C-alpha cells in the first residue's frame, strides 16, 4: 500500500550488471569516447536522457543518437550506425531499449573495435542475439520472471544501472557519487514505465508511484515546458492518465513523424525559451499525429467490420497508412474489438511494417513465435510488438496468427466483457472511499483500476456533449448529492434523463482550478432492470 524506494533490490543481482558497471568505470577513468544509442519511443527517450544525465554528472559527456524512424528503422540498424560513425568511432557504445536481437550489427561494431553495452527489456527471438558480442543486461533473458525487477522496462533498468554505478563509486570514495541523489531520476523512470505498458507491480510499482510524486513539482526545465503545453498544473497530483495521454503522446510525436532527438533535447534542456519552443513544436506534431491517427483508425475499423469481424486476431494493412502511427491505431483497434491487433503500413522495397498490441490477456510474443518464420523481423514484449514481413506472406501470417491466438484464448473469437470488482450501495459513496481506492494505485498494466458497479442511480438532467463525442452528466446518489460523471466516446449512446440507470465506473478525481472533486468515469451503463447482471 505504501511502496518505498528502500524496498528496491540490489542492482548487482541483475545478470551482467557487474560487467557493465566495470566497463563504464573504465571509460570514466580513461576519458574514453562514448555514444548512447537510444530508441525513439518514450521508454527509449527517457532511458537516453537518464543515462546522459548520469554520465554528464561524472564528467563524461557522450554523444547520443536516436534512429530516424522513417529511413533508418528500429534499433541498431546498419544505416543508423553508419550515420553514428560519421562523427567518429567511439570506444564504447551503450544501447538502451534496443540491441538484444542485433547480433550481426553488434558483431560488425566489434570488428571496428567498439565495445558495446546493451540495456534492454525486449524478448530475444533466439536468433541473432547479441549476448555473445556485447555486455547484455536484459532480465527477460537471464533472470527469470519471478524476480522483482524482471518486468522493468528499459528506463527502470537504466535506473538500476545508475543505482549500481553510484553505489560502486561511493564504495570507492568518489565525491561526485556521494553528492548525486538517485531520486532526481525518478521523474524520467515514471514517465517511461507508465508509457511502455509494463506491469505496475513489484519494482515498477515503487518507481512509478514515487516518480509521479516527484513530478508534481518538475525540476527539469523541459518537463516543466511539457507540462505547460499539455495543460498540466504544477503542484497537482500527477496520474498515470497524465503520463499516458498528456505527456507521452507529445514525446512520441517527434519519433513518429520526425526525429526523436527533439524530445531528448527537450528533457536535457536548461534554457526555458528553447524548451518551450521545442515543447510547442512537439504539441503541434502531436495534433498532426492525432489527425492522421483518427483517419487511419476509422479505415482500420471499417476494414474489420467488412472483412475480419470473426477473426480471433486482427492483422490489417494498407499501403497508405503512415508507419509512424500504426502502433497507436493497433492499440485502439485491439481495445475496440478486445482482440490482439497488428496494423501494418508499407515501406520501400515492398515490405510491410507495423506494430501489434495485445488484448484479452494474450501474450503477443508467445502468439507470434509459432508463425515467426513468415516474418522478416520481429521483436517486442507480451503487450506490444513490432513486425516486418514481405507482402506475399500477409495472408498466410494473418491465418497463422489468428490460429495461434485462438489456441491461447481457448476459442476462435472473443467478446468484450467488463470485470466488475464489486457492487457498492449509493450510500457507501464518499470521498474516503475514493481516497482508499486511490491508494491501490498507480493503476495500469498488471494493476488495472477496479471497475465498480452501482445500481439505481437517477439522471436528473440531460447529458451534454464535449470534445470529440464525449459526454458529461450527473447522477443522484441520494442524500441530496449529485455525482459528476464523464463517459468517453459515447455520443451515440447518451443516458436517459429522469430514469434510473445501473453503471460500471472507475472512481476518479476531477481536477479543476486546483480543486479535486470525486467523479465517476463511466465504462458502461444500462437502464435499471434491463440486463445488468
């Protein structure tokens, strides 16, 4: 109920952490040339910034590179590495949030005399692994799934690396290490952890909860600028919703439509005018991304209704779909149909490239492995994957993937359901209940916010629409009290006025002008006595 940082496990228990720390200390002592190679999503960006910030504190000022998604692809691609080498051959390359499956590229770098450390959490495909050529720190490969750190995303793993480095240097009497405060990195860790959809349990829960508390008063100029353009107020409680739907999309926008280096520059920045300029540009790109995403999502859902409504899993493709937003579209499609979804665009050379998102508890890695021979490349974790395939294998993969998912789920189709944690009586609703439920957070993957059922609530006034098809209304909970409700994407299903309804809702807080008031976030409703079990 009250996770504390002191409960974090010894970072040196993570396989290969000792070797990674020794290699970095050698670079520090010799003043070697170092490059940090990151990924373009939020986990990759925050990992890159944390590592740069850490090494800068010790007087080591690495270059960094984040691949250009559209023309260099994901991870340690040969094209991105060739661009990196234009600035000179480093003594040490540290790859974060990528590299586990880049055996060929790592071997090429080693032939050039570059040492490599990889901090990553992506699952190996069992082919092309970099573990024999690099110092690979990846708990998924070496440490089993039962360790408290086993589900860390890369920024959490990078935090453990920072913990280990500071701990070792303090043991050696390093003055700088004694001055550093690990808590200063928790804002980055919370942001990357929530954004990357890892289970908010064990060490992830500790890091996310304490990190969001640190973010209430942002200490990074770039983060403060991002707060401003996102409409977030300092000194207000930061929630997973804020991280997932306000901050993360703006950071992701640069990597999806342009260069993720803008987001790194923002979070590393110290000049307010420059930071607000970058934050405003990210906000503009995010709005552009939203427009593209809405159009593609509508096309994808029409495709499902017309051709694939009965499939156990959805594999959708169009040559016109922007590859930078297919992951978001896959998430929306998977949520809408409660089935795993892979959404693909096209790229030069006739390859189909895209992203997949899970639903219904399906492990995507396990689902793809039986049909992996139909893919050119793939990788990821149970909740999200990236895939590349040749056009001729699309139909075969669609059928094989659906069979694999059906064998996991036990049926050939799934129906959207809501798991109601409990039913409460209207008289039990008070602010204390809301606070107690809040203490179970942060909510997210592995720790979903409970759905509460409440029967017989009257809707005294007509609901009103706002935004893109959302609605607000109030319900009478008795004792002369009204409770505010918000229901997302419900313009075609407004609650009836002056009738009683049963609701399934999340008990949340509405923050307005610095004031927090209880609110129901409606997931579904039915007229009382009309089908609510």
